[in-house]
C-alpha cells in the first residue's frame, strides 16, 4: 500500500518548524555569535511564548540546548539538520532562479518548497541542472 500524499504533507509540516528554527539558530550563531529566544521570536514574527515553546520542544528532541536565560546552542544533530536544510534551501532557490523566477519570488517559494520536495524530485532537479 502506498503512502497517502496527504500524510506525507502532514509529516513534512511537522518537521518544517524544527528545520526553520535550527536553521535560524545556526544563522544567528554565525552572524551574531549567539542566539536567544527573543531573536527567534522577532525573526518568525511570533510571541516570545510561542518561540519559547518551540525551543523547549527542540531541546527535548535533542536538536538544541537552551538553558534558561542563556544563549541557545545547537546539538550535533541540530547542526546537521540546519546544514541539510540550508543546502536544500539554497539548491531550490538556485533552481528557481535558473528557471527565470525573480529573486524575491524565488526566496519566498524556496522557503516553502524546501520542506516539501521529495528526495526523488531533488535528484531529478539536480540532474536537470547538470544537464543544462
């Protein structure tokens, strides 16, 4: 029996927040040298409470370490996820730009597509890019 496309979409949505947050933590650590919940709340335009809940969940899941009132750090698993997410985002963005999509639209679309594109589709996109 094949997996329902709706189930896959729901599963993708479940991991989307984790991917976005670890990617943002990695970016803040790189650019600002630290990451705090308030920075994530501002970036994602959510309340401090919402960002705190997500950070606590990701801490429980082992993707980051967030001691109270201290900067957030990525675990090795979180860093690996952030790198994979970033690479997927950059590739999807480049692919859209190669199609002639405007930079602004490609930035917006890549943010959504990166979480839902299958490995099979990514492989085909990469092959298409290398063949062109």
